[in-house]
C-alpha cells in the first residue's frame, strides 16, 4: 500500500467540474477529474503523465484550492 496523499475535490473543485465557470486552465481539468478522494497522489500523477500532464500540476491545483 502506498503512503501517498489522497486528495479530494474542494467545493471550488466540484463547482468547476459542474459549471466549468471557475476559470480553471483547460489543461488542468482532466487532472481535477482524476481527483476522486480514493486515488493516491502517486496514482493520479502516473495517470496524468499518461495524458501529458506534468507532476507539478497537482501542486498547482492544490495551491489554487
């Protein structure tokens, strides 16, 4: 079992998914969709890399709330 951080969407993240109106960079949207409250950060980073999203993007989402 991995000791990776498990992220979940904030209210702001859920609103972005539902309305697409929060101004999220379109390149980060697929990454936000991967954040589900079950996957560890290592899995999210691995899946994101498979679609061309760099690992630092997860920290950007975190910083943006």
